[in-house]
């Protein structure tokens, strides 16, 4: 999915894959990315999967802050995040880490 937008790729991409309202594929046509396009990939638990990112930014919450800020109906996700922190160590592998325990005072760490 990322290869078409990599250097030397075709530049062809699908603007949508899934329509959640219709609960089916969108059947969208391919589009061509402009020259020097930048692809931003957003999602949890993405580091450590071998994806060829040029720059990785990790928004980090400590386990304690994650427990405080996670709603009761989402608490089932907490063990996966704890395991991700322990096994992938995203704060060590990301190029930029933003510590967000207090969203009013984020702390940015840039790894050389």
C-alpha cells in the first residue's frame, strides 16, 4: 500500500478503501499523487512492523496517564498498549517522541 508513493513508485493511490456507512468497499478509482507528495500515516501501534517510514513521530502516554484518560468502554485496549510499549519500545524507535501525559505541556524529544 505504501510502495506506490515511495521514490520510484507509480504514484497511483486509492483515496478511500472502505465506506463505514455502507459497510463495504468504496470502489474508488485510482488517483495520481502530485510530485513531492507527503504521505501521513496515522494510527496506533504502527511502529515495529517494518513499515518503511522516512520519519516516525510517536505520541506517548505513560501507562498511568493512559489508564486515567481511557474511558471505561475502551479499557479493554490497555493491555495491548502496555505490551506495545514493552515489546516495540516506540519511544526508542521513533525519530520524534512527543510526551503527552499533560496535553497542555507536551514535551518533544528528537532522536538523532
